[in-house]
C-alpha cells in the first residue's frame, strides 16, 4: 500500500509518501507561504534530484493538487498515477478526551476536531484545512487522523487534573493533555529495542526537545506523566515559549503593562523562552555559540534551559520511583551534544554516566551514549513522527476494509 502523510500548518504543508510494503519513503516535501503569490514547493523524490517551484498557491486544496502533480510528474515523480495512493494520514495536534487513539475520518470526527479549536487554535484549524483539501483532491481515498494528545490519554486523573475548581473541568474540559505523543510513543518503543529489554518492564524518560519541547514519563509502555498541559505552553523553557511561570505573572503583567489577553498570550508563546533571555535568538545553536563566545545573556539562557530540563527529568524519576532509560530526541535532543552533556553531568545521583566520546558522535541512527557502567541507559534516538502516522493509517485502513 502507498499512502500519503500530511502535516498541515496555517500557511504550510509538509508531506511524505510511503510504500508500506517496506515502510520506505518514496518522496517528501514542503509547501511554504500558502496564501501568497510567491508560494514555494520543495519536492524531494527518493533517488532523483530535488525540485523547487515558486508559484501562486492561495489555499490548501491547490497546495495538495500541486503536490500530487509532482508525485506523478514524468521527470520528478515517483508514481504512475494518483490512484496508487490508497490512504492519507493527517497529523492533528489536539484530540481532547474524545480520541484515545487514531481514527478514520468521518463527519463526526471532523466535527469533534472543530469543537477542539479553542484548545489548539494554532494547530487544529489548519489540520481541518488539510483534511478537507485532501478529500477534495482524492474523494474516494480513506483519510486517517493521528493525534499528538492520544498517547497521553493513559495518564491518571491525579496527574491530568489541575487543582482548580472542578466545575471548570466538567464545563470546559480544562485539564492536562500533553503533546508530541507520536514522538514519545515512537522513541520509547525504539529505546526498548536498543537496550534489548521488554518495553513493559522499563521506566523511560523521553526528552523531545526542539523549538517546542516536552518530557514524558513512560512506564510499562504507556505515558504516566508529561510536561505540556492544556496547551503546548506548560512545562519546559522552549525556543520562544516560557514554559512554567507563576500564573499570577499573567494578571500582574497585564495590569502593569496594560496588555490584552491576546498580547500576553503572544508574549508567553512567541516572545519568551531562549529568545527572551538571550535577547537575540531562539535557536540553541546560536545560544551555544554565544555561550562559547562568553556572551552573558546566551550563557544565562543556556543555564536556565538546562536547569529546567534536568529538574523535570528528576521529577519524573521520582514519579516512577526510578528510571531505566533516558532518551534525547528532536532537533536539540538529537544534535546538541553540549545540552546532553550538561544535563547528564548533574544526574550522577541517578547513576547516569555519560561517555564523552560517544556523546560527540553525530549519527542518524539510534545510539547509546552512556558508559557500560552507567546504571541508566542514555540514548539518542532520531524521532520519526511521520512513520508513526503512516503505521497507524495503514493499520486503521486495513481494519476498516
């Protein structure tokens, strides 16, 4: 079966085409600047030269049509016909409490995703745009939605509820949901393979740290706690997000600076984190370069980032009464040896012993970076959320034949 995985943003659309006979990627690409007359489509067919095209793409339906055109193009295509695509899988960030797993797209499913717009206003509306656009271009092809929040639906009530009036949960479903579920699910399964132990026996802390970042405590293969909450703002210090702050800061700043709700929301989501403290960049590469050059603000930003990350790891070790494996993944986790080094330097109380040389190795493969004597296996595992979406899509389509 050949299937297309789509991750739609408000002005972008990422895609990967899979052949599920061997889970190989036939092509992948990105459409940027949707809604403008200078939209950019970058198409990367496996075994052929990449293609970049600039044209007017005003909405997602046109974007997907152009992607399909590229997939069957005689020069850069990988298919004889669009009819070879037998399913489409979509990433959807928020599934609320309605979805404990992936689902075949129906009218009711789309209605529920729309109902959750308030919980993910930046993510769920574009997902619906992607689903609708795919349906228009491939009306007879089954569509599947895979939710970032679904993996965390195993958390217990004592973990996911906030200590606020419970009527707010009953009326508005205000609770902790978590994000990056497909990534945490994927790397925890790969971690069990790397350490050659049954997943059901392991206590794993997965660190998905990129521009957005979250940690998850995975015990027995299920999520028992995660750092993001109702929205992706809670938890770790991130590229432009504040992470945890005293809730009173919000009303205090609104009063002192005369900010609106939308302005303070923008401040916490887009103008905080590494960017705010460094004063120059949200990119960890720039931060570490600045730290090495002796820039005080870059050094402070790094130290705050590392401290909060390490503190969450410690709290999850406490939550599970121990930890067998710590996994670093996503952009920062996979590529920043200095972040991994500094975090592990201060986890010796857990028995963590990092191998400095292994930590410096750059590789696209899962690898262990701890010493043989380390009581905790420390791993770097490249995440593959698209593959998780492809596998779930394949399974659900097969089950519904």
